[in-house]
C-alpha cells in the first residue's frame, strides 16, 4: 500500500506576529499554533505530515524543533539557481552548499527542491549535466536528496527538455545518476490555451500533448497514479499539487 504524505508549502506570511514572508519576525511557537488552528478550521480531522519552508538562517535549529514539536517537520524547501555557464554554475554550487548546511541544521530536512532557471535552449544540456553531477556529489556528503521541480520559467517546463537532460545524465554517468523530479503538473496543465509561453505553438500543433484527459498526453497520469514511481531511473514524487 502506498504511503502518501500531505505537506503544506510556501511562505508563512500572515501567521501570528509575522507580517512578511522573508523576515521571520515573531514567535515561532505562536506561529505554528496559529497554523494548526487554521488547518483545524478547514477540517478538524485534517493533519499535515510535513512543511516546505526555508528556515531562518539565524535560527534553523529552533525553527525546526518547533515545527517537529507540532508534528509538521520541515522535510524540504526550494532553492532557485542559474547554471548557465561556468561562472554561474560555480556560484550556484557554493549557494547550494550553504542551503544544504541550512537544511542539515533543521534536523529534519532530507531533500531540497531545485528550481533550475532556463528554457528549451539554455542552459545547454552539457551545462545542466555538469551541474547535476557536481551538485549530487556535494549533496551526498550531507545525506540530502536533490529534486527538480516542473515549474514555469525553468528548464523543466517542457517535459521533452526534462527527459533529454535526464537521459544525458544517465549516459554520462553510466546509468548511475538520473533526475529526481518533484512533479507539479499544474505548471504543465496551465499551458493549455495559453499563448504567452514558449510551448504554445507545439501544443496548438499537436506536437506536445499536456492535456491530462488526452490518452496520448505526456506525462500520462496513469504513469504516476499515487506517490512515487521509478521508470528508467526517472523518479517522480508527488508530494503536493498547486
């Protein structure tokens, strides 16, 4: 039987004593009590298995302990990076180290959700593969997994590009390393009928099928029916939906 975890993500703006998403002012204990009250007001029987939220740099241990106390441990948070070219890639690897250290200090974070900026042309597949190989090597020392989210304005926005990088990564590493994907399908589906994004012509011309009601769509919903699937080493994790 598949174990599906239900998480809540985003910034915590509006919780008791916290007026802005980035500042982490106020009392952590009061904020998590407020969050549980809000969840209970929607459904008294509801529970949240984890939270996705970047902890404050000045006190990740305290923040992580309070979240765990309220049974909503910080399991993951997102990290956006630019790896287009050597200079950007080196800068992003250093920033990744800092985020991995922050994750380690929470005591409960076991994955980081990468949002690698790009489109169908840039960064090059070679630059992306170089980044992932180095990033995985760095993350391995922390015992933290790296996932890549399907997201607007990221190279994963077109599933064909995502698979091309995945296959190139497999080829370069002799089948050892592929992409782990945090699959937010809403960033695919919203492209339907949307002429403002790069894939609109291919969708209109039938070359890219993203409609989940279309049996020829990619990715096919039947391939990812529950929480996790591994096919040709491409791991798709469905923790949450937008």
